[in-house]
């Protein structure tokens, strides 16, 4: 992605912490792509059962939510994220 070539290490670190603007959207998209397999594996290791509650901190754009709620019936999911662009 071209955006990574234009960011200084400090700017990239800031975007990784709290994505903002066009650069933040590009960083968030890249994180979602590169972390997808690990996120799905982590969700499967939770061993969720019916009716359990899940709190995901830093859920980004919510791409993992379908994987979480598919694990069992009546999963109660809540996600929070600092970034409006995640």
C-alpha cells in the first residue's frame, strides 16, 4: 500500500494506535487483512457456549463479529474501539 511508504515511523505508530483520516482507513484496512486469520483462530479458541457474553476491545470495523456470534446460540457481543475510522 502506497500510504505506508509516505508515513514516518511516528505517524505509522500513531495511526496504528488510533487510525484517523484517509491514512487511518488504509492502515485499518491493512490491519484487518493481515490479522484476519489470527483473529478467527483466537475466536475459535474461546470455546464459546450458548448465552455467553463477549467484550471485544479494539474491534476495528467489526470484521470478527460474525465469527464470534457464529460460535454458539445467543452470544451477547459488545465491542468498543477508540477510533472512528477503524
